[in-house]
């Protein structure tokens, strides 16, 4: 086999058919795909501890070393699958490497989203025997889908722009192409393999082949959301429009007053949302905007005011730690929590200390755990870990920069001055009186006060230097 490539990567996402594509790639003599080599929660495959002798710990300290091992030790041409939440350190090197063959697998985003929801509900992620097939109707969640789309778009735009700027091309495979033997043989030719197959791998079976109408409890809600998003041909091109940086579905507007709130996660979101509601007599606030509906809202309220609320970086990091890591009530972070324990040595208890206090988790342990979390954040925000930079702890400056692609706040409110700043905002829209605010807007402030000292402040400043400098934050207390 002669190839112009040293290795290959399959850019894909969950529920796009990447396991089936990998199985067919491995059917060709001289081609080996090593699974999800840069998944932050395992190396290659779940319950496997190494790829060609490179362990997860070794990969964490030297991600490029794993690429070199795959190039040097694979019999023939080696490669791996890579998703948008995999190690960003590896992504930068992969995209710039002209000797890396790029394969881009796409699927209609609504199909992949529904498939993901069903797999999550049933616990069945692969199917090799149709007798064991599990199925369950699921509810379509508009905000969740739009967030899913935003991640896909951002990743596809990154791939497209980098390939354009470096003069590279990729081999594009749609989900439907996976059933075409000729396309698979064409992929082998693209990779430089002389091997050909006569039939596709039959071990993996398609899951939930029924129409969308039968898979969803609220099919009409999905069609309304898709019409509101105003997109087309999403499964055929990586160049999604519009290129969205801000997470518009999280924006919150007052029920009737011309006020729009741009929430920053791990800030006083619930307090401000309630304030907006009470401003209009307790009516329900407006949420789940799309860019189209938000433009319509702005056109209807020509005198609107847009604002956001900053929380002190240290208090915000502490809130993220308590709500997202310590608390087990948020089921979207178990793998992150597990990685923080195993890879970063953060002493997080298995129980929920916020809900079920235990003598083993006292103030001293909380301080040690939070300091370790701040140490992780410093590396995470600097791009030195394989875990995602979650919006719950991303710098407030970077979140506001993303929002600025669509809108900018008229007023940046400080949490410790909300009473004063929101009164000014209310006056701008002609309100002489406004609802009161709770004395304490951070439910974790007392716990932070119990561990706060110069060491904790210094660690917070070290992790969030950009926010401290950009917004002029002093010490928390």
C-alpha cells in the first residue's frame, strides 16, 4: 500500500454511524482505526486502558505522542475517530498536518439528535442482534436541540475554514453513504489502499429505523422548531449558516417590559429571571429564542435594553464547583466529575455533600477540593486538558465575546451592585419602582466565606486573570 498519508482521522459525532464506518475501514487490509483515541473519558474504547501501549495518563501528558505511536506502530495505515468534544490540543495538530487524511462523516442533525436521545433513554448504544433491540419514544427538546446544533456548527466551521486556509481537502461521507460498498472502496482508494471489499460489515445493526413520527412524543413541536430555525440541507454541507457564536436559546426577556437578559452560567440567573418576572407582575419570562424570533422581539421593542450580570470570578467558580461537580443532581456531568477525580486528583465524595451532609466532608476538605478545582480550571482555560471548557466555568469575557457576534449588552451589571444598576435600567424604560432583590443572590456565598483566605483568592485570580483584568475585579472579600 502506497499512501500520501501517514495516518487518518474520522471527524464525526455521536450517533452518526461512526462505529459502522470504523468497522468497514477495518475490513480493508492495511487499514486500522483505533476508536476514539482522544475521548477525554477513555482511550480508544470504554474499558480499554491503552492504544498500542499508550495509556490514558500518557496521552493526557503528551497527546501528540499518541499520534506518533499510531503512525509508527500500526501495521499499515492507522487512524482514529475524533468528535467535537475530544482533546482540543490534538485537534490543532491534526488539522494542520498535511500528512493526515481527513474523513468527515455527517448525518442529518435531527436524526442524530433523536438517535442520541433514544440511546440515552434505553442505554443501548450498539446493536449486534436485532432480538435485543430496545426502543422508546422520546420528547423533543427545542433548547437542547439548538444547543446540539450550535456545537455541530462550530465544529464543522472550524474544520472547513482550516482545510481552506491550509489548502487541504477531505473525504466526505454522509450517513446514507455508509451502505454503499462503492463509496467505502472509494474511501480506501483515497487513503491509498489497494484493498477492496465485496460486502459491508454485517455485525452492527441499524437501531430504530422507524420514521421520526413514531420516535417522538411531540413531533409537531419538532417541526415548529425546525421551521423557526430556518435552515436547509443540514446533512449535506459542513458550511452551516448562520455561523452562530452566542447561545441565543438561553437569552431571557421580561414578559412585557423591553428588557433582554444575557445570562452567564454559574451567575445569578434564577434571581435575575425572577426579577424580570416580578417587574411585570409575576408573569412568565420569555425564553427559548432563536435568532429569528429574537430579531422579531427586538423589532417589536424598538426601545429595548439588553444587559448581563457579572459575578465575581472566584464566587462564580465556586458556584460552578458546587452546582456542577459536588452536586449529583445534575446528571450531565458524571463523566467530567469522574475525570476530575481520577485524572486531576480532586477529592470529591461519592455522596452529595450539599444535599446529604456527612462528617467526612468538612470545611477543610471543601477548601482542599475547591483549590484543586481552581488548579484544574487554570489548565482547562489555557487549553492544557482534554476536558471541554464548559460554559459553566468558561471566562465571562469569552462568553460575552461569543454573544457579541449577535448582540451586545447596553449595560454590564455587577452582582454586588445589582440593586443600584437594575434601578438605573428600570428608569431607562420608564419604571419608577422595581421589585426588590434578595439580600444574598449567591446561595453558596456562606460556604465560600467559610474557606476564603489569601490562598483561595490567589488561586482564583490565577485561573481567571482575564476576567479580573478585563472587568477590574478586586478581592472577593
